[in-house]
């Protein structure tokens, strides 16, 4: 019999923590629940979870700091992470996604939806998509060095997260054609998102911000209504 996926839950509100624990166990998962991030990270030294549900607002170490520590640890960097936040502000979501979160949910949330989205996280298999071949993509002042995963604009280094880099790569490699949201979710995240596109759109938003792109007068990424996104301009491929 296949081993049940192990989910780590980090939530300092006892009632919410117990609710998540019961719901996830009822869905067939093995659950380890922690009231703080320090205890969860200490346990991850012994056991690498298949996915984690991490609250942002925690006593002691906050969820963003914990996530950054996970992403900086080679053993934990590929663990899919869902962030929980009581704040429904775009800035909180951007901070979480920029730190490396795979998805987010705002409290109060539907337990059924959370379980469905945890299932979506697990379709990744707990690892990032397989790396692709190297080479260089250029368009105007924008340059992507695929071998060293470095992006620059007019010679200045762009601090892109893993998924932001992959989104830009996919859009540039498929230019001038448009890519649907489902295609981008599958190629970058490695799984279908059950029709959920908010996280993708948030990543596109942070990517545009770092590119200095205005959605009303885009230079690089254009929204194709009813389809998804496409990269503007001619792309030169080397290597």
C-alpha cells in the first residue's frame, strides 16, 4: 500500500490548527501539526514533508521567515508550501509569493477548498519541474541566461524567483504566440490548479513589477483576454 503523503501544518491558533489536522487526516494524509515555525523547522531536519501549510502571522518566527529558510535549504527547497493569511491585502500575497510560496489562502477559508488545493500541490511530486537546456534568450534590453538562471534588463540584474524566471522563460520561448493560464500552470508548477488562476496572476503581477512593465501599456507581457498571456517583441535565441 502506498505511503500516505505527510503534511506539516504550522498554525498558532489552536482551533484552526485542530481543524486543519482533522480535515487533512480525513482526506487520507499523515499530518504533523505545530504551534510555531521553530518546532516545525526543527522536525524538518529529521523528516522532509510532502507539503506544508504555513500561517504567515505566527508567534515568534513569522511564516515568511520560515519559508525563506526552507527555500534556502537544499533538502527543503522543493517542498510545496501553501501560505495562510488573515490579511486580504495584495502586498501580503506578493511578499509570500516572492518568498517562494506555491499558493496562498485567506482566512476564513473553506476546508474543502483547502484540501483540494493541497491535493493540487502534491501533484508536483514534491519537486520542481525538470530543468531544461541552457542557452540565452534576448529581446531588446532583456536577457535570460538559461544555463546560470540569470535575468538582466539593460545590463541590470533582475532578482526573479524560481517561478518568475520560469514564467518569463516560457513566455519568451513561445513568443509571439499566447499561452493559456492552464498551459502556464502545467509547465511552471507541474500540475493543474483546478481552474484556480489567482496565484498565477499574482506571479505575473510581481514579474511585471520587476520588469518595470505597466499592464496598461505593456512592453514585455501582454494579457490576452479570455486566453492568458503572451510576450511582446521579437525573441532571439542563442545556444
